[in-house]
C-alpha cells in the first residue's frame, strides 16, 4: 500500500455530552457553528442512549474563539461542552485500504506501542484520521510512519 500521511496542528476537540438525539437539534448545532464561519472537521456521534447522545467534533484552535458565545447558549440548555485545545490530527490516506481488512488494527497497534493519547478517531474506506495530544504527536507520527514502512 502507498499511504499519504498529512498532519494538522492546533486543533480543538469539542465534546457535547447529553445532547438530544434529535437530528434537527444536531443539525442546528452545526448550522450555528457555520453561521460563525467556522469549519468543522472530524465528527463523531456516539450511539444513542435513550433520548440522549454524545457529539464530538474538531475545529481549528483559532476558530473556537468564534464559537464561545454559542457554547454559552448550549450551557443554558444543560449541555456542558468539554473542550480540549492544542491537539494534532494525523490522517492516513490510501485508496487501496478499501476492502482490506486489518488496516486499522495495524495502525492502532502501532499507536498502542507508544501509548499515544488518542482523543478521537474517524475513518472511511480509504482514510484513518486520529486526533492526538500535542505531547504525544511526535511519538504517534513516528509509530505511524514506521508502520507504513513495514
């Protein structure tokens, strides 16, 4: 496989626990973020627990400041955002990963070998994106690059 690895730094992870699992409500969250001219990157929606779910997404650190007033309005709805800034995203892309079982296991094993603090993972058929803390970035990137070389 010929993987392309890209990295991004200064990423903020926002987690909204106990969000109504109503897609209208969730779409309004992203509408309000878009109205503030903020690009959202990684998105993860936890499995629904009764009428509630947990929603996580990433934005650039600089863009998070544009969202502060909106985050305050969510607090008024008993949604208390959990924010982690200063993270790094590592993305591995390879078209040949499609229909190739075990690729994620290989990369996750490499990350486990350096005990990387993984904050969020998103995948598609051809891409794996991992958000790690800035302090674990170099080790995680090294482990991934070594994994690719093998």
